[in-house]
C-alpha cells in the first residue's frame, strides 16, 4: 500500500492532456479558455455619450456663444451628424457624438430658452459625459487570457466586444461502470440479497455539478469476462473511466484483472486510507481509469479526493479542493494507522465530525459540507485541536 500523499502525487504527475473545442461564447459559461482572446475592433467604435442630454463644442460654450439645438441623435442612429460652430444636438445615452461636438451636458442641468441651450453646470469640463473611442478596449488588445474561466460577466464582456466563438478546454467524457450482482435500480422492488444502487446516481449527479454532461453508464455482472467487455467498451467511448466495486481481493473482485486484460497500466492499487483502501488507479494511453470501492461512502470520498481534482485539471480548471485548518468541535479518536477522511460539517470557524462514518452509510454524507483529513499518526484528536478540512463542492 502507498500513502495518500504518494497516491495524489502519482495522479498529479501524469501528463494527461485536456481536449479543446470551439464553441459559441454563450455556451462557454464556466468553461476555461484554451487560447487568448483579442479584440477585433475598438469598443466603442466612436466617441459616445454616457448621458441623456445635449452635445456641443465646449469652446463655444466657454466663449459664451449662443447654442442652437439643430438635431437629435438617439442611440443607434446610422446617419452621421455634424455640428457647426454655435450648434448643439439633443443626444441620448449610447449615441455617437456628432462631428464637431466634444462635450455632453446632462439634461438635468440644461434647458431650452428662446430656442437656445442654457447650461447650468459649473463643474462641466471639455469631454464631460462622453466615452472615448476604444474606452472599453482597443482593436488588437488582449481581452481575456488563456486559462481564464468564463463567468456570466465574461460571456457578456466577450459578446459585447463582438466575440461570437471562443476556443475552450472541453470537459472530458466519463464512463461509469457499476459492478455488483446485488444491486437493484431505485424504484424497483428489492429481492432477497439485493440493495439499491446509489453510486450510479451519485456519481452522475457529482459529474453534472461539474458541468460534465458526457456521461455514459455501464453495468457489469460479477464475472471477469463481463467486466472486461464493459471496460473495453467504456475505454473506446470515453475520456475517463470510473469503475465501482470489484477492486478488492475477494473471489468476485475482477477489476484489477480486467484492467490488465484491457492493457490498462496499473499506477497504484491500495492506499493507506479509510474509507477507500482498495482504490485503484491506472491509465491506457491518455485515458485515466479509477477503480473505486463498492461502498457508496467510499465511492464518494475517493471521487472528491482523487477523481474530482483530475477531472478539473482535464477541464482546464483549478484542481484542488478548498482546504482550511480549523479546530474540532468535539473529541474524535481514530483507532487505526490509516489516513481517515471523516464526513464533517464546517460552520462558524470550526468543524463537527458527523455521525455514521461507516463506509456503507450515506446519510451523514448527505449532510456534510467537508471532509476532515486525519493523517496516519493523528489518533487521539481533542476538541479544539486543529485539523485539515476539504470543502466539498456540494452546491455546484
């Protein structure tokens, strides 16, 4: 067996390459740019009014010249206007300033008297209430760099500068192989010796939270040939393969043998941890393969600690769970020499280990917002002792 840190180092040391895709800017929300984006034009492409008001030549007003309002310029007007000396234009937010104008006075500080513009703004300066050409961005300027994650605001910004498509890292497709003759689908009656399958729904939900929609589900009976068949199929169709169950050393545990038969290179098998000691990790070419234990809590603990970071890396995103060191809210004694991941609830600067830590139980996991890591040598842990917690991405 290897340690938790050794297992994670092996995974992070692999040179898996993320895929790329060209997609519409709208579809790219939450995706990560695989290439930098440069502005294709000046935005705005003209001097623009930032207020509803009146546009004029500042020098004319400064010299006390009477200003006659001769035209109106709404936003989006296609015809170009020109102001002669002594002329002004009624203008609206977002409209292009007429040639000859360089300043806008807001309508609240202006009036029309005897067909002339009267301005009552002692703070007015040349260029007031205008946006210069290229004020948002200039043609050829870097808009967003490679590895930027696109939020809703980023999608709006890129759309607003005319970018219709971007090149992003693509989310990997994931094949999930569920093994176990004892598993029954939720909604169907349980027969003697059966339990409901939680892992398939749970893993799919976790992947959907990561915006990974290319998910294929396979089911395998507990025979070596069936596991080989399903694994070969999943490897051909997916970028990453997750197998649940069958990774220990029992008579019906065939995953490690099947991986060998399918030319999957074993990188490690068995980690000094609880839950999830039988964890398997291998690769076939550029495709990672995880063999997760069969118990649902073990599946999800191993998913968040090992699979989630790798899938994030393959999507071009930060690949570590948010980690804090916080005090325990109550005593917790560990009776083994393994690294233990406890379901916990982090609140108000401290963490509470939850009930029902057994690997077959999910009830406490459904209430958890973090995993508490107790290292191999951390046996007697007292209230107030500092422990490392990993916040779970439970809300997407």
